[in-house]
C-alpha cells in the first residue's frame, strides 16, 4: 500500500512542479516531501510516515496575495489524509494589514512553550509536536500607528484543539484577542495582550476532558543584553466557572551564540494549577545546536518537569546530503519517576527515528 502511495505522491509532485514552471511568476510553488520511520522501544512498534507539503503563493499586485499550504500524509494501516495547514488571503492598505482564512497566529517570544500564544494548538501527531501547530480559521488585522505601535486584533469563530473537544461551533463560543506591540523600545520589543475564549490546555475532570472558558491578560518582552538574548512572558487567566482557580503562567529564558557557532537556549516555564487535583507545572527547557563539518548539524533538547520528575532528552543529527536534501537521525529518551500528568509526560516515549526531507 505504501509503495502505491509513494507512486501517487511522486506523480502529484511532478505535475505540480510542471504547472509551476508554466505558470511563471503568477503562481509560486514550493514545498517539501518527507518520509520517516519511528521505532518505539517499549513495544517494538514501527510507524512509517510519509508527508507531502505544497506551498502555493499567488500575488495580486501590491495590495493582496494568497497563500495555501496543502498537506498529504500517509501512514501504514491508516487512511491517507489530505488537508490544509494554512489557506489565507492577505490584503494590504496604507496603515493596516488583513489576513482571513486558516492560519497560524504566532504570538509570544518564548522557546517552544509560549503562554501568550492563545490560539493555535500543538499537533501532537507530528514527529516533533512542539515544532508543529495546527492552523485555525480566523480573521486578523494589524494596524500600524504613527507613533510606532502595532495593534493586532484576532477573531476566531470556531474553537479548535489537538484532541476531541466539548466546545460547540456556536457564535456564543466565538473567541477574540488583541495585542499592542512597541518595537525597539530601549532595545526591547514589548507587548501587552488580552484574550477571551477557551483555554487550549485541557483539564481532566473525573475522566472527562474539558476546555474551560476564560479571559487572559498577558505581557511579553524580548530583547538583547550585550550579545545575550533575553525574553519573558507572563499571563494571568480568569476562569468564568467558579470551579476553576484563576492561574498564572510564565516563562523566562536566555540564549547565546558562541564564536564557534555553538548555540545555547535555556528557559524556565511555570503554569499554576487550575483545579485542586492538578499540580503546578514547573519545567526547565535546554537546547543546543552546533554545525559540524560545515554542512551538518548536531543538536539536542532537554526537558525536566520538577513536579512529576519527568526527564526528556532528544538528540538529533542532521546530515546534509545535498542542497535542500537532508537526513535527520535522532531519538527520544524519557524517564519518569511517577505518573503525574504533566506537559512533559505528553511529549512522547522512548523511540528512535529517521527522517529524509526534500525541499523544492
């Protein structure tokens, strides 16, 4: 079955590429084709996954453009999935930019875990969940004021999550958010934000998963001190239901790149418990990467969650076979001292993986 799917994907890729050549500058086509194998050490399960992404962009002069990211994914013993990661229209005026359609709204400056990123859920079916977010249907507008402020407004008619949720598609459940950003204020970018909608981090109550309605107010700062980058985010959530406790979430992180191109990132993450049976989440993230032999990269990620005493280590070696072709070999190693629910607990289990990725 996978061989047949491979052939179909190859034909689609060749057809789309030929169309892109004939369309000239009217339609720009790019994308990637990847194949990966995951081997889980606990039960010996093998997951063979293939994914084709096609990115189509069409410009309509200086006033508008269109972007579509199509995804075709095939997994052994699973139906082939065809969908869109993003599909939106941009419209530009003198002082305001509009975007309408399915999109990823990147709010927050923190590493991977961003408290002010209110809208897009993580894709826990991806090879690396914290690197992939699910697109949502939204309308976004950004207004650029004469005094160098950016005012962003977002309206989301339907709540979407990475798992089955209990939020009905109804106008009463409409979500909205705003953000005001000041760029380059004494070397820092500052933002304040607000959100009304549903918490994208679910709660488990007597075995049932629920997404609680709330208001959030956040602060975001990022900048440089010397050659070291620094950032922090802080969000306070006020729940509509009195059964839930208002909670605080925040991050503080730094990064630094040495002269030998060794890059280091360290970040603390905190999420206050929202119900009595839930523990506070206190997590430390560490990342490093360094080029080797000019074209290849070795990297690693360490996560430690203090309350559940969960330790996660993810090393990876990226071998560049040619321009736009790379082979990734890595693994995930997890050690848990108890079974408390935590964010780190959801990041996977012991495994080895390889992924070949071709960009075009």
